């Protein structure tokens, strides 16, 4: 699983800081993300990993720092200072966000097909037949029976809801997808199937991903590189296998040896 790197990062986070009162959730975080790369962010609860993900997505205003994104038109946008309209446009087109709880990322009153087609309609595609055909293709891609296209998501299992949310995000062929604990709350067998699906789709569509997880098994399976966070700081970063097999920082060593409850 090798990312398709070129000479320019797709995303550059520079000295990002975010505090809540006296609590520093992200302290001077910097990293680059390359096309086709999957970056995992791991750490115990309260380490700042989900705060970082939401700050990158523009869901949280940052105190300082830059989030530089190279668009499909090859222009550079600083999402930390972009307008709400710019961020909304990117999140409908070139970005995706997979929530831990699929219900938060789906329109529960819309059918499965409508959930997928809605993002395409936001891009101006209004042809019903084409939208329905695309939705059928994506239901099959995420291993949901096509005859469920008119069913409401609330009639789906948790694993199916998460697969539908992934289809909803990938249908617009985004260049970056952010995932917040994508297998959280699912049983082990469902997790394994979902992880295989995510890995296959990420490779097939050459999408760059940032995956927040407390599960080092998930990180090992999905991520090319890892960042380990503790108390808002990145304490170690490196290639996934190298970092997990030979952790250098004492905190990472504790995580790997499962001494900490994460």
C-alpha cells in the first residue's frame, strides 16, 4: 500500500494551536499529507486527536496556525482563515468526513439512495436516472444490496450505516477524507469487514485520509504513517510498522504494550 507521492503536499498543517480555557488541546501541531497517503492519529482519550481533526476540517476555530490545502485547481487555500462558504464548498466536493457515529453523518429521513445522491446534487447533477444509477453502483461498492436503495438508514445495522456513510462521502471522488474512529462501537467481525472495505476503496480511488483511532490494530491496517498525541502534543511520528514495532518515546511504548487504557 504505497501512496502516490508528488512534489507538493496535498495538505500542510503548520503550527496549529487550539485551547479550551486553560486546557491546550493542540499544541504547535505540524505535518504534511500527501496524495494517496493514509495518516493515522493515535493516543488515549483526551489526547487532542479528535480536536485536531475537527480543527483541520474547520469545525473548530483555531487559536493560531495554518491549514494549507492544495485544491484540485492547484490553488492554495488556508482553511484556518477561509470563509464558511469556502469550507462548505470543499466539504461537499473535494473533502469528506466520516463520523464515528454514522447517524451523525447521514440524513436519517432520506433513503439510502438519496443520501448518496444528495452530494452529487450539490455539484449540480439533477438527472434522476443518473443519480439513481450512481447510487446503485456505490451501494454495491460498499457491499449493500441494491434493493435497499429506497430504505431508510434507520432500518440498517450499525455496520451498514457506516458503509452507507462511506459511500455518501466517496461518491464525489474527494481528494481528502477525514475519519473519526470509523470502526468505533462496532463488534469485531463487523470492524474487520469495514476495515477491509475502507482499505480497498482508499487504494482504488487514491484518496488521502486522516484517520483518528484509539485502536492500534486499526492504525496498523490502514495507515502509512502515524502520529502519536499526548496532552495536545505530537510526541512521536513515523512510518506505521516502524513506529509500532520499535517505538522510541516512552508514551508510545506504553500505548504499544497496552499498559494505558486508550
